[in-house]
């Protein structure tokens, strides 16, 4: 029971750690301050929006994370950061927005994006911030985890033109909780390099090894052969492992059975002592107890070589006795 509880706790701790690490991989990715003819929300409204990119390879739930337009000083007075931020967001909705629980839209799939609308109308859905952004001034956004850790920072320049965006040059390329203006650029949508891509990749970071492999194997023949060889090799290894395990446990079971039989001492009976009833009793006891006699299951062996006139082969002894009649 204790071992089971320990395994459950260890699993929960591991899942929680992985989940927390996934949240730290979220990054502000693109933002539009004035939206006249661009992206629309689920109600068909054109609103300012902020895109966040999940650069991890696991699904990340953003419920109970906080997006603030000001840095928040979390006091160290024994109060849990989660409780403090929750209370702070309720008292200051114009500063901090808590992403609610229970909405599937707040779960970000691996290497994908999520778009929030800065319209100050959280009643419209979980993706609508509780405050608006002012395009005439510099705006800053801060993303906090539920435990109070600062995950990322974004500084939006003032005076952005309508339908233009401020975006990372390469998706998710910024460091955690660090804003570097050199990683960002203005986009006006005039060409591919300046494309406005809410919910899509700005420019994915390319892997040189993958690109080189694509040049060498344009039709995927090599990768297909490699994949098949890996699968069949794994199946072969599993077959050998099961085969060896089967032999090992089979021999172990045979040894245990032999030990059980050898642990039951067989009484030694001198051949030819004439005590046939004792032999039969012992044989029947062995049959009832072990369902075995010597190495032959259910067979009683009687050696007639030493006594030709054994009671077991005597026809006279095999006949029923005549009843004795007594006179009254």
C-alpha cells in the first residue's frame, strides 16, 4: 500500500514538473494595436489582439495564468502567489487578467499559437482581456505563471499604424522574461517577409540538418527504410527478450516442481517383505497428496521380480472369501 502511494505521488510530482516546464515555454509572439481590416474574433469583431506561441513539444494549459499590463510586485508575506494574483486580478481588472479554468480554447497544442483580444470585455470569452491597450503610448505586457514566476515580457512601441503588427522575427525566439527589441520587427503585410500571421508562423526556426537531409533524400526513401528497420529491429529484440524470459521462467518452474517433489520423502520399503497392503496404502497416500508416484503420475509400481507369489498376482487372493456360516 505504501509503495503504491509513493508511486502515485512520484507520478503526480513528475507530471506537475513537466506541466510547469511547459508553461515556461510560452512566448509573446505578435501584437496588433489598431485593427481595422485584419483578424476578427469569434463574433466577427475586429479587435486589437496579442498572440502567444507555445514553443514546447507538449500541450500547455494556460488556465490560471495572468496577463498584466504592469509589473506586479508579489509580496513575501506567507501568502501564496496564486492567491495573491487571483485576489489582485479581481480587484484590479484594468491591470491584470486571470485566464479562467474550464475553457478548451486556453489549451495550446505543441508548436502552435493562441490569440487574445485586448478589448476590455472578458464576458465575451476566456480569450478576451479585461483591459484595453493604448496605441498612442508604449504598452508593456507581462505573463505570469500561477506560482508567480514571470514567464515573458513584451514592450509594444507607441504609434503603431493601423493593421500593422509588431512580431518576433522567428517564432518563440526570445528568452524567458527578457525583451530584446532586436528580436522583433514591424510588419505591414505587403509581402511574404512582412506577412501578418495571427495564429500562424511568422518564420519558423529551420533545422540545418533537416534541410540537408531533405536535399539528399527528396522522395523520403532513405527515411522510410530507416523507419522500417527501426520498427523491425525493435520487434526482433522484443521477440528475443520474450523467448529468453520464457525459457528462464520455464526452467525456474521445473526446478521449483522438482524441489517440491524431493521435499516429500518417499518411505523405503524392502522388496519382498510381503507387506503388500502397506505398499498399496503408501501408494494411495502419494496419489492423494501429490497426484504422483515416483516420476509416473497416478501409477503404483509393484516389482514382482523378487516374489513370484505376491498377493497382488494371486488369483486365490483376488477372489472374494466365502462367508462363514455359524450355527445358532
